[in-house]
């Protein structure tokens, strides 16, 4: 199919893009990598009156590490995360997640900001950015604001982004010493949408006790959400097989599914246990 007719703008400055969003609001859609939006346009599931192509806007892309913090421009391609030595050394969970996301052709065009704004609960990047406690910087003609993941992701394909706002940058804090991370998922074929998955971040101190835990499930509800009860069950306890298995069970109990709930909870439990086990092993290696 072909998309419905629309007007097209290609601003080169952030101020121009924000002015267009302020003027057209809900009648406009932002075009970045287009890996999510273009199929919706072609199937006419999205019919915006205007597309605002931000690919030429200066300063929206790139990876920068400052004072230990990773700053990801919203236009940064997923492939850039995959290739970055800084990301590989200091935030390996991002690289691991990207390698599960689609195929090389998709990663070469798809943007980090686009994946976040699309907010697919089966998508890897929103889940791992939630686990890494990222902060999201939004700009509009009215000003700027910064949101945490639990404030940004509201529901299925839904975020707190207002019609006149643009996601400009994502800020990822440094990981503490002795921290291990992992993401595990199940998809019918490699690169396909995940049927289930889990991302884990574990900080383990002496003598092998968990000091901090973050567990986020993929395709387990309308939005990425940390499994708070499972995280609390690990803190201050040894990161042994029994405790990791119990935490995985608590995380899986939070799965929301309109069908096949028992299967999806069993799958989530298995994948969460695998992710936690990998993260714990990597944390011990880092000690």
C-alpha cells in the first residue's frame, strides 16, 4: 500500500523543528529512521497531515561520554551503539540489546530516539534503558523537561511526549563497580519481535551479596516496567541460584497478557532466571 498524502518539512535547526511541532501539533509526526513509522504510514495505520523529517537537524546525533555519563543523541543510529568501543566497555547491555534488535539493515537506519518514542513493549532498547535508569531530555518551544523511564513510558505505543515535544537526548548514568548486566529474549526467528525477554542489572558486593538489582521484562505488559518486588527480594541477599530463581518467579508473576498468560509467565520466569544468572556471573568477574 501507499501512505495517505501528507505535507513534508525537513528543518535543519532544532528551533525550526520545534516551531513546526508547535504549529502543527497532533497533525504532525516526526520522521527519524522511519523503521517503525514508515510501515504504519504504508498500511495507513498512521495518517498524519504532515511529516517533520529531523534527519538534517544539526546536533541531534552522536554519542558522548562526559563525567562518566553517556549522552546519546536522539538521532544516533542503533548501529552506532553496536560499534561504539565506549559503549562496549562501559555499558555493554546497550550493545547486547542492539544486537538482538532487528537486522543490520534496520539497525543502520533505526534511531535510538525513534525506538524510545515508538515505545513498543517488545522492543529491546526501551527495556534496557529502563533497567539502566536512563533519563530522557525533551524540548519544545515552551521549554525543556527531563523524565525518568517510569514517567516517560505510559502504555502500549504510548509515551508522555506532548505533540509539540521532541526527544533530544538520552542520558545514561555510569554503572557502579562490580556490576553485571544481561539481556535474554525469545523470538520465533532472530531479529523478529520478542515473544518474551528480560534485562537484568546486578551490583554484587562482598561477600557475594546483591547491593542493587534492576529487572525489566520485555513483551510482558503495555510498557517497560521494573519488577520492583523481584528487585527487593534480592537486595542484601546472596546472589546464589536459589535466590535468583525466586526473584525470577516474582518478576514473572507481574506479566500482563490478554492470552496465553500461563505460557508467557513460564517463559518470563525462565528468561529472567537466565538473565539474572548471566548478570551475576559477569558482576563476579568484574569484582
